[in-house]
């Protein structure tokens, strides 16, 4: 299997920033929800970037979520089972 390939389909697991931005915009359009401030969003993403559970720069290995989407939502939290980071 290609190192960058998804196990379930032929898509790449590595996303460009433009693709992440489009996914976030599409998600928020279809799922209106309370958001965090820009400062909180940046803080959450900074924690994720330093976390050993982050894969490919975008994906949390605990939940398979794109952290750039999950971190934007006020009611979402880091899914680490022992010590959620945010
Ligand atoms: S959501 Fe939590 S466990 Fe997942 S990458 Fe971010 S800090 Fe790490």
C-alpha cells in the first residue's frame, strides 16, 4: 500500500491546506454550530501540532477526525481518553 494512501479507498490521506479549508467550510455550511474564537482555535491547533497522536498533520489518531475541523467547534474536545489536551 502507498504510504500516503487511505486503507479504505484510493484517496490520499495527505491534504493540502486548500483542501482542509474547503472541508471545514463545507462542514460548517452543512452543520451550523457554535464556534470557538480565533485565539482558541489557534491554541487548540498548536497543541495538536505538538501531539504524538496527530497523523499527516491533520488527523487525530484517537478519533480519525480532522483536527482543523474538530478544533473549530466549541462543543468538541480533544478525545484523548486519559488526559484530553483541550
Ligand atoms: S485532538 Fe488531542 S489527541 Fe488528537 S491530535 Fe489533538 S491534542 Fe492530540
